[in-house]
C-alpha cells in the first residue's frame, strides 16, 4: 500500500443509504461545486479548520496545556485561538473532555482508514455491503482515493464512489478500474441553470456519465430533488430521457431536499444560502417518480 494520506471529514458506519446494503462511508474533504443546498458544508473547503464551541467549554484548560503550537489562550470569553500559530493538528479536539473543539477534517493515512473499514467486515459479509467513498468530492483527491480503493479491493470489499462527476475523464476512468459502482449526481439538465445553483456547468458531468457506461462501468443516478430548482416536468423528462440513453445505469434514486444541515452552517459561522428552499411534497415526489419510471424501470425514493 502506498504511504498516502487523505483529508477526511467524517466516517459513517452502518450507512444504509450510500449504496447497496450495509456500508461504511468515507467522506473526502474538498469539493469544486458550491451547491446552494449542500448538506455537508464542512466538506466543501479543501483546508481543514478547528472550531471552538464556546457553549460546550467547561474551562478545564486541557486544550491549552496540550496544544503543541501554544496557539490557545484562556480568556474571559473562552479559549482564544491564534490562527497564525494553529496548524489544525486537532490535538485540542482529541483531549477536550467536553467536545468544545471540533475539526472540520483531518489527515488520515490510507492504512488508518483501512483499519477502520476492517472493523465493519462482519456487516459486509452478512449483508453484501461494502465501502462508499463520498464527500465533498472524492475525485478531487484522486491519488488518495485510488490507494484506498485498491486496498479495499485486495480485501475483497465492494467499492462505490459517490460523485458529482465533475472531474477529468482520465481521472474518472482510472478510478472506475477499482470500483464496482458509481453513485452519480444529476442536479439539472440545463447547463446555465446548473451553473447558477452549483457554480459549475454540467457539460463535463453529463459527458462523463455517458463515458462511464460506454466503458462498461455501472452507476446509479441520484437526483437531489429541490422545489423550484429541478422539479419541473420539463427537466424531469429531460433527465429521464438522458439517463435512459446512458449505458450501465442501473436505476435512479430520488433524494428529496431537507433543511437538516442548517445547524451545520451556524456552527461554521456561515449563512445558509439555501434557506429559502423548500422540501417537495410527497404527492409531488410520487408524480416525479411516475414520470421517471416511463424512462427507467428502477426508480427509488432515497439512496
């Protein structure tokens, strides 16, 4: 195994909606998109930071005493962090008994990640599950992603990659050599509208999905369904027709929007740009599902 590391912001065990059966999901940090509704805002930046949650602090001083860079100082308002000295090593996160420090990501060696994955092997054996690499955008850390996928392959673990598809085709096809399945987002068929809500055009995304199928690789398309953005009949029919014309697509998963990430934005000190967005009604989701089933047989609600 190559002595590589990956910048990871979360590891989710017993994941039931990130691919087939019971899985462990590894969340890679950094994403080239800026979706208005992003529910993992801590995964967008490529640089990790350490947050101080003053309401949890119990003034024990453990973080101050253990900080290797002497970047933390106690004040009447709580612990003050010297950003010029702080290296985001996350020592304060590890030693704080009150969880008042929280990292938005940390570097882990591929060997460390594989150790965590191995703990889930009994669940994989029983359910036929595996590992899903998500984000952020895992294709934005291609060397680390490839090393992890190769290591999982040596262990006989099923591998899925959850992606926006916004990456160089050469990168995508190299990753596909070491993956059994792609969970592939299609957010909108109109490139101008796509760029308005995500920050990037969709030409590369759509052509990459076709290329995956043309090269014999399997995928499931995921549609994050947002009211007033991509839920109109014209876009839904265009999406269904496009997916029907792509080889290798096993089905479509509709992921209805929900505002559960609002608290994450508050914790990060960021305004939630998607505050005006609304979740689609159940009846509307059913209508969209019925339309998509005219193009693709396997259409599910949820992952």
